[in-house]
């Protein structure tokens, strides 16, 4: 299975062109748009979301990961195998949280140069063909490197800010819920939010936090938009009282 | 074939995570996002849309249906087979219009408890695995119940309001066009709309109603946005003069 | 492989219903949403985008193309094979740029009348079944015609305007970059933009033009929205100084 994580968004011709590569080269390998609208250019937010949302995939999954504001510059193309799963994309810190939390990591710098390599769309021209090869059981077309040589920004273990606002207006953060007690409060935009296990446990219109289905702290309103009511957006900081 | 009906929307990681379940468990079963952006939390609107849009699927289709504001509360997970097609989702009235219009209905309460069951994402953790099993020819993992014991709200046979506004600004209603004469008028937002068979038959800028490709009354403008011009939104009532 | 080009947009039940046709009739043929949100009703813009974005598909691809404001009127349904690839859709000029640029063209008027033909959704009822037949190796169900008899508007070879604004705010135009020297400037909304090979070569906040991954002139800002900063939209004209 190939799972796509990218900030390309769901509109336009970008996802489709990567799917066309997969359809041409390995039509029997299933492909899912796992998180196709990560916050644009935001490698740091994407690194935490990638870690949380890829851990629920089968251990044989290959993740094609493209949040790549430096495309066309000197950043290296890499592939990483962490606890079984493969990650293919740019060496810009995008995989650093996955690597930090993994027990077993192997890394490669991709050395294959495709016949056609556009300046701006390495997702289609370089990373997708490598991902489909790996997902089909081929060796990674690169040189092994020490994982310690990859770009590893000094980001915190838990990122206490809003990383994504979903369709309902719920605000996903970069804090793993297992690091908080259930009586902890989350303060965001001047509002203190208590823990609720489910939406049904919250009063109507009450802002609360809960452990989302991927293990992250998420701020929500029961049947309303937390983002709109509280003024939340990607980057809004949260405070934790443990 | 698995067809997804949900209010999860097309953004974010929700559809993708359900597709990942299908890809892992039955990669050869095709999956289509049939109606992925039903109006949020609106079980009533979804019930009419589900009936209209699932009847065009092959009779062997399995519909995974998740509009589930009560997720995590006591509402039951169910599976229904109606005129051949399967429907898997919450027992909150979502299937009630399908059932009312079907000739042959069988129902089950799902009793399987998955190993991993998040409080907020039963679409991924419970309903998707059940749907993929049924689509693969397995028995429904539950207990048969009388269809009459399922939640059955006293909703009208034709729902005279706007249920969905599409990409072009056309307004889909819950009234089946076959219940209207062709000289009937639809009044909406103070505007009387006559019947036109096709967009091409309407004057430029004229608001009209037509029978959409799934049999519902739809209010439209020729090459313009009816929603914007007439101020229509989900929930806007319509009046019929037969 | 079937590649979908349409202005149906990514929301709602339209793409899904076409996918359901493919899933029912040829579940093993991969289908990609290549460009699902072409500018609504804009056949001219779509014709240039179709040419640019289909040329990167394998030569065995079948393109299902639906930008069809005249659906239900007398316009003919056609299929065209141009340099190997198939194009199925309405005879309204949508294929005229593909044809103009192709070395080898064959054309058919589709004569099959499907059992169920709605007035407004020929994409699902007529074009999708024809496309899936062709993609499965069947003959085109129609009569051969001279390509010269198809609708061929007198549009320019390069269309000097914005045809699409993407997720990042980049503005795709209808001018092929190979027709410009690298020291040419693109003037748009009163702003003169120089050529940059990559985003990384541009100053922060600088508006520039580059050759996008499909060979078109695209106006962009490094890590910002050109559309928002410069006020660009579909139809905004550009001027070229060669």
C-alpha cells in the first residue's frame, strides 16, 4: 500500500499526476490519499502529523511524503525505513519526528536521477517512482547513510500548537494525549478546555479537548466549529496545565 | 464495490484512513467516494440523499454510511440489506428512508467489538472493517433484528427543502421529481421556478427546476450559481405548487 | 488507465458516480482524477489545460473529458484518438487544442444510446461507459468521421491568460514556456515578472514566472499566494515581452 502525505491539497492536477505514475507502473498496488492537505510549506507541523497518522498504517505501508518548499534546491531526496514502514521524500526534517520515536531506523539517500525531472514537481518525477518501486518490493535506488546524518531540527517532543483545522472546525494539535492526565486542562485562545472522552459527553456549545482517533490532543465543540468560535488556526499556541 | 457516504468531507485524513482499512484487508475490492461531503451532522438530509444516490449503484454494492453525531454514545451499530444492497453504519435514522422505500429489508445489529475502537472514529475502526467483510462475501458479524426495531423518525416522504448545494451552486432538494407534474412550480426564496428539462432549455440567468440525474428536484440557473443568486443553503425550505 | 478531466469539482456525488460505473464494469482498470476541478463551463480554458496535462500520461491512457455546458442540447458525443491517447467527451471544442498539436488523429461520433440517459449527466450515463469500454480494449461504439468535421474554434495557439489558480495561489496560464526566451518578462496585473527556474531562486515575496512541471508558464510567489497578492483569477490576461 502507498499512502500519500502532502501539502499539495485536494484540488487541481497534483494528486492525480502522482496517481497516474502509480497506475502506470504498479496498477495492483492500492494507493490512498492519507493526508493530502497538510498545512502548506509547514514542514514542522507536517512532521508531527506524519508521525501520528502513519503509525496506524500497516507495517508494510510505503508513505510518499511531499512537503517540500525547497524543491529544486540542494536538499537531498531520501528514503527511511522506520519500524517497518517506508517513508520517501525530501531531507528537510519532515521525517525527524518519525525517526525520533522509532525503535529501528534505516536510511538511504536516493541517487537515481529520473529521465524527466521537472524543477518543481519531484513528487511526481522522483519520489512517486521510488515509492512505487519500494512498494513493489524493489530495493531502494540509493546509498545507505547513517540516520544521524539526516536533517534533524531541534523541535520539541510535543508541539503545543494547532497543526490542522478539520472540516468540522476541530483543531488538531501536536501533543500526544498519552502525555497528559485526564484532569489536565488545555488553554487555547484564552479559553480553558476540560477533557471529555466523547463529543456526546460535552455540553452543547462547550469547548473541550479529547484524545483523537490518532492519539493527539484535539480541541472541539460539540456540533459546532471550535475553530470559528474560538478563533483557532494553524499555528495558534496552546497551554497545558498538567 | 464499497461506496462511501459520509459527512467527513473531502479534506483531511478521514477518507484516507478508511481507504487504508480497505486497502489492507481487501485490496481488490473497488472503493468509491460516492457522497463524501454530506451536510455535517445532518442525519435527516443524509437519509434522503442516501436513498436517492444509492439506488443507482449495482445491487451488489455495499454502502459504508457515516453521519454519526452520536458516535461514542449508546446508539447501535447496524447493517441493513435493502433490495440487495448493503448499508453499514449507525442506527440513528440514516437508513430510514432507504428502508421505507425498499421492497425487501433485512437488518442486523453489529456485535463484533474490534480490538482497537477509538471513541470518535467508528467509521475507521468498526464500520469500515464490517463493510469490507460484507463486500468480500462474509456474513455480517451481528445478530439479526426486525427492521421495525430500528430508529425510524417520522420524517415526510418528500423533504421539501434544500439538502445540498453543489460545486456549481445548484440546490438539490429532498423531493422526488416523479411526484410532481411537469407544469408544477417550485417556489424558493420568494422566486417561482418553472420546469426545464435541460440547462440548455433555460434562458440565460433564469432560475428553474429540473429532475436531476438521480431523480430529485433540483433548482438551478443556466451557467450561474442559483445558491448565490437566490441565497440558498442547506435547510432552505421550498414550496411546491402541483 | 482512465484519467478524468472535468469541471465537476471534487465535492459532491459527481466524481464518485463516474467511479462507480468504472468499478462495476472494469474494476481492474485504474482510474485517476487527473484534473477534476477545471474552471466551470470554461471549455476554452479546459482545452489548453487538457492538452498540457494529458501529454504526460502514458500513450495508452483513455481521457474522460467532461466540460459540457451544452449537455442535453444537440452537441455531439465524440471520441478522438490523438497520438495514441483516447479522448471521450462532447464535441464543443474541448479537444481542439489536443487535435491541433497532434501528429496523428482519428475521430468517431459516438452512436450508442445507453438504456438510461439522464438529461444532465452524460458523464456518468454516456461518456463513462464508452471510456471504460475503450480502456478495456473494445472498439469505439460509433462512426468514424473526419477530424476536420469536429468543432474547431479559432482560438490562438498560446492563450495569454490565467487558466487555473492552484491551492498555493500559483496562476497557470495557457502559454507554453518553450515559446518564450528565458529573459522574457510576463506582465500581469500591472506587475512585471522575471523568469526563475525554481521557487528557491526567487527572493522572498518576489513575483516571478517559471516553466511549470507540465510545460506551461506559471506565475508564482516564493512561499506566498501570487493570486492573492497580485489579484489574479481565471481569465486575468497576461502580456508577454519576448
